[in-house]
């Protein structure tokens, strides 16, 4: 996504870029824009446009079908910045039989004015007993702050050990 340059409305019925979309609490009314490229993976800026405070604003990043049978952890490294401090959570979502299972990484991401690096791992021996390691569709989801926010993600990497 760093090499492609584009911008547009953040909220809508289409992917921001292939494999990346944003979902919001339907009770909320937000206005926002995204920007891809220019040395960053993605920058987002949004504000409440008079609706209820959203219960969630989730940026979904498709990982495709991933098997975790012989693995011990899933990790994420993320570099971000924000004009004002912004805190958000990340989870690994797995789709099973039309349902989904979320496993949240333990640490909160905190973005500051200066670039900051976040590293977190999800130990697979510590996840819910119903978590399946089979080859299934998975997403990395960034649960962004529910208040007016501007965040830039300059790099994001997922690793599996």
C-alpha cells in the first residue's frame, strides 16, 4: 500500500484498498478520509458528525486463509503517529462456520506526535480454548478510538512463529 497513492472517503460500502475496509457502529454518524501512499501505509482522519458516539470503528485487514496448527504465536509490529495521543487495540479475527472469534493482543497501541513502534504477540497456548488453528480466513483488526481522531500508520507487519 505504500507505493500506491490515493485518498477518499473513509466510510462507505467499498474497500479502502483491496483487502482493507472500515466498519463502524451503525448508530454512529462519522465523516472521515483516508490517504494511502506518500511513505505511509495509511492515514485516517475522522470526526463525529452529530450521531451517537460509536461503540466501534474497526479497520479490517485481510490475512487470507492462515493455518496455525504448528505455530506458537502470531505477532504484529506497527509504526504510527498522531497529532494528539491516540490509543487503540488490535485483534486477530478468525471466521468459523459463519461466525467469528476474536483474540485480542494484550497491549494497547499508543500513537504519539513522533513515530512510535508497537510490538505485541498473541501466544497461541494462551488463547481461548475454542480458538481454532485450522486453515481459515483471518483478519487483523485495528479497533480505532471512538472519538475524533487522526492517525497515520507508516508500517505494519504480521509475523507467525
